[in-house]
C-alpha cells in the first residue's frame, strides 16, 4: 500500500494538537519530518510523534527525497515564503489560516498550485462538518432561493492570546476543549499579540475562518468591504465589525470578537434568501432550515467530535495527494478570506468603503 510522505513546517502548538496526531494515525500517511527553529525542540517533537527527521530550516525539509506533501503550520509571517517554496518543489500543501499577509500573496500561491496541478488546502475544520457540507448543498441547489443577506456572529476565547498572556491565563476556567488539558506545547506569547508576526488580531486569527466560510457556503467572491475595529487594551484588533457585499449582491454583516465572556462563545450564521432562511450555530452543532411555506426542518445535532473536526484538514491533505478524495477546503477559500481581511484593514485605516477589485 503506497503512503504519502508528509512533513510539518512550524511544529508548534496547533500542529502538535491537530496535524501531527492526524498524520500519525492516518493509515496511509508517513511522517517524514518536522521543522522547528530549535534543533533540540524539533528532535523532541520528532521523538514523541514518531517522525523520521528533525529539521531547523525549510531548505532541510525540501531536500528530503520522495517527499509528497507538507503542512505549513508556522506563524503567519512565514506562511507565504514557506508555501511558495513547497509548491515550487512540487509538493501538495495544507496551509494554516490566515493564509498570508496580503491578498496578492494568496493569489500568487493559488496560481502557482494550479499551474502545477497540486493539491492546495486551507486549514479550516468547519468546512468538513456534516452541517457545513449539507448547508452548502442546500444553497447550491436553490433551497433558499436567491441569496439576499447573511448575518454572522463569531466569538472566541482569544483575547488573552492578543494580550500575550501565558497559557494558563488565556482561557481561565472555560470548559473549551482547548482548555481540557495542558497542551503538548504552548503557543508563543508573541505569536498572536505582535502584528508583525500574526498580521493582526481577531481579523487575521478568527475572521479568517468566518470569511472563508462565507466563500465555502456561497461560492461567491467579495466585492466591497466596510469595517471598524476596536483594539481594546492590546496592540491588535479585538472587536471587529464588517459589512461585506458579495459579487452577486448578497449583503453580509459580520461581527467578531476574541473578548467574549468565558462562559460562552458563539458562531451563529443566518443565511437569508427569497425562499427560506438557514440557521446554524457552529460551536453548538445546531442547524435548522425555515422555508417560505412555514415549514421548519431541524437537522440532527452534531456529536461533540463532529463540531470542530480538527484532524480533518490533515487527513484530507493525505487523501487528496493519494487521489482518493476531493479537496474539501481549497485554498481559493483562503484567498477570499485574505481579500476580505485586507479590504477590512484598509477600510478601518481610511474610514472608507473599499472595493476588493481596487486592492
């Protein structure tokens, strides 16, 4: 049985929580290498996860013979150069969100992957849930009629990351799965709080998810963005509101913060069309369809492990590289998100509506 030889660049917090366990347990994946800047740290990760080689540079990883795929899980400031090098080497790539710092960089990577017929995925687990897939099919089939408006409220417990707090202070007493047990490796305290490393705060860290999900559900492109940010007590944005117009005229109101109360977080999506409304609460695994005849269809609530399938992106990378599956989260969705993010940042800077075509 052939196996896909995979490497992970930037084997930090999230790679060790999601990507390395997924690859280790995939029957047709072979963990060829991990990369970290510290050789001792890279060797420890390699030993603990059964990885063949520990590397400290991208060049070391790309020099490995018979390598098939790579996961880019480094800090965002490293994404573009590392992904470009991997794609030029002819490797299938899964890139973490935010995809890049700019839309132009994201577009360059998408074009490069396309020109070489390579699998190129953006790491968004929401795209793999049963509700997400069903919602996209309902919209595509016209169950809602013509789309008119989408409302999104996305909150998460990320404020402490933007403040550069140590891990034990980020989630407090929250019962979130990230806080269920100490992580194998804590994120760097500047990985989210320094815009030179992270790109920004909530807009890059979390709106990257929500914007990509808009593209996933609708298949449309962003046309215009008007945004406002509040940085609260940090150096990056914490409270974000965006008004987005898609290229088919659909209006989107997106509100997101990393400073929600630690008792609850929300990811509410309401999609309004001329023939119906679709409601989803992604953090709670709930979905209902309300049609114009007054009928309400409730979908089975997702099981806990289905709500945020964090192993799905890495598993899909392997299956795409094998030719056994379609790309469930193509990088074009990440490009959409980067267009929204860059336009939102420019809008907040200039106090003006921004046309995406003018970026």
